[in-house]
C-alpha cells in the first residue's frame, strides 16, 4: 500500500478530540483546523461538539476517512486501531505513548499493536509520535506549536521534540518542508517506507532524517541506494557513544547498534551523514537549490583577505581543491582588478571594491573551465551593500549554471540579501567554513549517486549446525558474549578468517609456533580479561625467537611481562595458540604489515576455567560431531 493518502488525505478523524485546555487532543484539532484543506472529523463519545464541529462516538460513524489520528490512552489505542482497520481506514497515526519505550508491559502492548496493523494492512505511524505534517494540503496533524513553511525538503525524525525545535528554527530562517514525519517507535512504518515514498515524490528534492537506530539495515541500504541515485538523503544518527545508545533505548526503545556498522552501511547506501543539526540543514539548502559540480575545484572570491584565507583552509579540510586558474583567467583578472588586488585563487578584490568590480571577478572566475564551484565571501564595506552583491551573485550563478555558496559576514545588514539568495536557491552563511561545507555536500552526493556499488557478498557454504553449537556452548557457560570462538562462528558463515589453534601447555605452544612459517602473536584467552594489553597478556615474536619450555618473557606495550603457569592471568593453567601471517586471507581487513599474525595465549582463572578449548577448527568440530 502506498503512502499517497497519508500525505494528501481528504478527511481526517481525530480520535480523542477535546476542548480541554492544554490537551493533546485539542492541540491536534486546532492545528488541523488552522490550514488543512480537507475535512476534520472529531471523535469523542463523551461530548457533542469540539471547537464548533459535531462529534461522532467512534470510527464506525465517521464515513469515509483517509487518516485517523489516535490520541487516546494506550489501554484504548489498540482497540481504536483495530476499529480503523475494520472500517477500511488505510492510514493511522498513533500519537499515544506508553508502548515499547516504557518497559516489558509497553513492549507487549506494542507487539499487539503491530499485529493488529499487519492484520489489516495499515500504514501506521508511531506509536509515541508527534504526528505528521504535509504542507501540500496544509495538514498539521501534530500537537506541536508550529506549522512548517512550504518547501521541497521532506524530514523524518524519531524525536518529536527535535521536530518542534527544528520547525521553530527553520521558520525563522525561511526554510520550508514538503512533508514532516515523527517516526516515534516505528512499530510498522519506518525510515525505509518514507525514504521510498519521498524518492518517488517529484516535489521532494532532499530527504533529511534524525534517527536513533535503523531496524532492518540491509533493507534500508537497498531502499536508500535506489533513492540516492536521484534524491539526496542526509541523516543525523545519534546514539554514537555508549551513553547516547543507552539514552536512545530509554527514549524510543531503540537499540542503537554498532557505530562502525552504521558508518559503513550509510556509505554503502549513498547516504550523507551530518554530525549536527546545523550541518544537516546547511547540506540540505545546497542540495535543494544548487546544481552538482562537474569538478572538485573551487574558486574563492572575496573583498577581505582574512575570511578568504578561512575559506581556503575549509577547502583543504573538505574533499575539495582550490582551483588553479588558466592563464587566460589570470590575464582577464589582471585587467579587471587594481594592482593591489590578488588575482590568484583566492581572488581578493580588496575592500574598496564596488559592485561592478566584484561582479567582474565573479564572472571571470566562474568562466574558467577548471572551476567547478565558487564561494563568494564579503564583509560590510561603505562602497557596497550586501543587497547589491546578492543580486549580482544570483545573476551570475544562473548565467554560468555552476554551484555557488555565499558567506556574508554581517548581521542585520545581511538579512535581506540572504533572503534574496535563499529565494534563488543559493545558500548563504556567516561562516566561510559552512559555505565550503555546503559545496562539499554537493560533491559528496555527486560521487555517491554516480558510484558503482558491488553487490552484497553471498556465502553459500554456511554451517548453521556449527553456529548453533557455538552459541549453545557459550550460553551453557552462562556467557553473554563470545571470545575467540567467534572465529569459528565467522568461519561457519563462510567468512574468511585466519587459521588458529588453542593449546594448553607451553610445550604445545612451542611446537605449534615452530611449525609456523612466519611471525606469531599470542594472547590470553579468558572470560575475565577483556583488554589483554592492559595486563601485558599479549605478545608477538619473530620467526627467530627461541621458544622456552616453561617460562616465556615478552616485550609488550607495558614492558617485560612474564606469562607462566602461575601468572595472574593463567593461574589454573597456561594455554597458548598461534597462527601465521601467511595464512591471513586476502579478504581480511587486516594487512600483513600491520598484523603479522593472529595467535592467542589461552588461559582462564578462578571458577570460569573452561573444560574444553573454546576455539577449534571447523574440521575438528565436524569430527567431534561424527564421533
């Protein structure tokens, strides 16, 4: 089922509509009645009218409705959603909280809500959602204080508070939106659904998002990669730190997941990642209003040397390059500018430049065939107004068709000029670095949209029995994480891993090491020791090392360390394992120069000492099962 009627409904029912001051039901009604082009139907069995509209007792009496907004207590919400499904209503927004974000009871309630929605094939947003905004039909089905301005950015967020803050900020800066969705707990509809819908929407130029987690990573990558061939997606992903991940879990019940996995997955999907809100919207303004650059070479034109240098530094920090002008360009600039000006990039027209001199320099720089984009930087001067310069920039950008970002280093004196630039789709900032960063977003999207992606690797040789056995053994020991046996787990999925062996005496370790054609590394294997290097429980040795029979002393990051049968790391026994660097697979992310080999010194302490080696080759496991 598509989402067309979610964002363009003709009739909206508000279940829980009320006139009570300060209530969510009243806020949603007032917002809908403010600008919505369609009909609003209040649903409340306990009153005859809400805000001048006659109420109906339940959804069986509303007639044909495209969208139901649910603002009743969680104990009642599921029955309301079930009734919506029975009445053939396609879209439901559950604003009600008290589901998966509140604990086990709420999680069970959310599972039931999901089952009901799936049974009736409902497009369900939420629960725990602020609501939905669609400026195309003037619909504000939220309890937030502001309606979005009309625009071409579609925005989704797992945080409703984030949406209210962004709308207040964006309205002040004249930034408009096409659609805005508060995802809430994502019981049914999630980021994949909205990415697809907005990718098909000709009126959405950029998709923005604030996410705390992505539930179906592979499916999201596939959906986003298809969309980013034409429509840029820029995300802020929170929960990057351990503390942030815990906060996300308590906020929307989201498991934040591995930061490294998200970084890799978003890159595969062609999604641009912003570190903060400012960067998110700086990127959006450029992507929504400017063409993509044909090259990474940037021209900087300024009337102030210091800010010009700042812009040049920002070019170096980004994935861009400072353009090297052709001789023809240099000659032309030499004729147009006074001798005190700098004709080389960054071009400094100096502080007494009027609008004509600035215009000539901008025109010449944009005419250079090596220039892919331009950054125009200006400070307030008596001989030039920002409004005059803004008009010239709009004219020259349209004439040359190359992306331009602007830095007007002024306050109130620059406000009208910035509005002129924004109306033409040209981003304007106070900070030169932000202007350059917006150009870099164009470069990033150009590269990601034209990149050829390798298909996901498929492994046919998967041994599910071996995987099950490894996990069951770990669970039987009461462990919630696995150690070196993870190598067997990866191998069971057909993922190349270094060879390895676990041994339980120095003599066996010496025998294994001497059979290796290459350098070796050893590590203690113990459920009690997470960071081996902290106690000197890892070491490396070259091929020429003489292997002792009882005591081995290595030079480690913490100085000489003795690992013996009586050491604190291996009090009950000493266990050693080794693997040659030559056996590292070429598919491994490690390089032979940085990781000479993979070896472990295996041991355990106290009552957690393992009865059998936790790490063995797949062959030995198969043989053991056969026996």
